[in-house]
C-alpha cells in the first residue's frame, strides 16, 4: 500500500484511484482490508479469464478457417505492431466477443442472440459455424 501511495502513478492506475478515494472516507478500510479485497478480485478475475481464454483457444484450434483468417489479419500488420494496432482488427475482436457470449465463465445473464426460423430457435453462428446448437421453440 505504501508503494501505491508513493509511486506517483495515480493518474494511470485504477487501483491507485481507489486507494485515494478510500482515504477520503471517514470510515476508510485498513491497508490489510484493501489488500485482502484486491486479492479477491485478482483471484476471481484470473480464474474466469483463464477459463474463457481456454474456450477461445479451443474455438480457434478446432476450426482451421478461423485460425487462418486471424493469422491473415495479424500478418498484414507491421512487424513492430502494438496492442493498439490489434484493437481495430474486426475478426479477432468478433472472435473475442463471440467467445464471451457463448462460453463466458462469468456468472450472469449474458444475452445469447437467437433467430427464429420456422418453429426452431437457433443461435447465430457467425464465427463457429456448425458447432452452434439449435433448440426447438417453447410453446
């Protein structure tokens, strides 16, 4: 906590901003409580991230067309590309969003896009093709 306070990176670090706001409160958390809460967020975030990334890698490796298309988009970049250069790429971004939609490890009500075709509801399969599942509409 001392390092966070003395580092001078408060403007670029969200955790530093949270610590600064906490210190303004008359019922502020202790350093131990802040560190304990931060550890909980890190552990919770790393587990869900690892599970979701596992599904993303599986989706790419199980479909050579997806892998080839992503490789082609990345290969078109300059050799010294940065993360900012990757953000506007449409296909990798769509793959990440579709993975989060279909296989997110985070609990919650994440909407699943479906289209009604005759009397069957099916998931839109923009990226994963035949691997999406179809369900009969409820009556």
